[in-house]
C-alpha cells in the first residue's frame, strides 16, 4: 500500500499547439464508457501537416500548493501528502499519430508520402522532448524511483536513480524513469519500423534515466531496434511475444523481462485452470533462467466474484518459481 497521498501539479498541456482531437465514446450495457473513436484533424498528411504546432504548456503552482494544504488539513496527518510527477510527456509517438490521422491513413502514408511521415514523426519526437524539457526547466519533476509506475503497472523501485549530481526538489530528466511503446506498428515489418519509428523513439527516450519499453505488442520482431533504445531497463513481454527468443536475448544483461501472463486464466473461466496456469508460468521460468524477471498480471476485468482465483494464481506462481527457477 502507498505510504503517501500523491498529487500532481495542476498542469495544462496543449499538445499539438491548438489542434484539437475530438474523442467520441459510447456506453456499454452497464452504462460504462468503453468504445471510442476520434475525429482525426489530419485528413491528408501532405496538405494538413502544417497545422501542427509546438506544444503550449502552463502550470499553476499556487493552485497546487493550496490544494496540497487543503488535503493535509483534511487528512489531519493520517497520510502525508506528496507532490509526484512523471516526465510530463509519454514517448508513445505512434499513439499520437493514430489520434491525429488514424491507423489506415498512417500505414498507407508510409508508402504514399514517406517524406511527410518522417516529418510528422520528427515533429512528435521533438514535441515530446520539448514538453519534458519544459517540465524540467520549471522544476516540476519529482524522482519516481520508488512506489510509482512509469507504465504497464511495473513499479519503479531502483537504486540506480537518481543519477549523480541530483539535488532534491530539482530533479532532472536523467533522474527519472520514462516509458515508450509502439503498439500501433505491430502490423509493419521490422524494416519499416527501423526506418519510420526507431530513430524518433531513440531521440525521444534519450533524456530519461531509465526506460520501460513496450505494452501488449510483441517485442521480438523489433528487438534489434528496441535493444538499442537509450537507457533500456525493462521490456514488456506480452502473451504475443516469443518468450524463448527474448529470454535468450536478455540473458547476461541487466534488462528486466517484464512478463504479462495471459489474463484469460482469471477472466474467462469461472473456475481457475490450475494445471494450465502452472504450465503457463513454467514456460516463462524455463525461458528466463539467468534473466531478471517480473510478473505483472493485468487486463483482468472480472474474476466472476471469486477472489480465491487470484489468490491461487499467486500461490501457484510462487510454487513454480521456488521449484523451477530458484532451484
């Protein structure tokens, strides 16, 4: 459990310099907003690229301080109130592309107008770094090396941050965990990823102290580029990833194999398939001997009211670790 009540600064970031992306949602049968789409402002990349401007950022420090004081009075010292931060810019550049122009348009543009795609990716990379440097210059960064997450529910505990030269209350980007992923390019070839994606992710990730890379997309097709990202410390290994290949790739490194087991074991069947779950965990353990590993069970939307299922999942995973990995 967290030992502090965490808040962030009151920050406003107009990411595309006045260009708005309208998001439309629909509710499911339970009244919960789930499905959504965007009205993409870029209809034709060659024609519309010029509308994108540098991000405009502002912060209300006084409002943040007042809110902190209000919470401290409200909680009466029961839980310390702490201002936290990430880097104020996520390096999920292709996610921004899909917001701006859509998946199909992005994929076809790599063939139809590659020069403009490079310009767009350069803009997004530069824009991401600009936002981060703005936060750094305004002393909004707070080291996130303990009970915080940078992405993917992976906690940031490390003694490798902050970097040498750190001064409290004036954190730099090199003192911070950052994150990046490119789920949207799962359908492109490694060669196209190398040309249109990697150079811009490399530049956007350079300021970080440590990097968590990936989400649900398989890492192995693009590993030759991913492994060259600066300050890479953890890589997401989803259920669609080649575990054996990635285990071999990470063996002998200090990069963490951040495994996301299949959530269907918890969500689909009302009764846990204990033998299947144990075998699933063993596959990871067999692939990762000599590798730093963490397990993150996420994307579980229901356990059908049976809290014993996640308890048993943890118990079985620990048993398998003791038997097949630690031994």
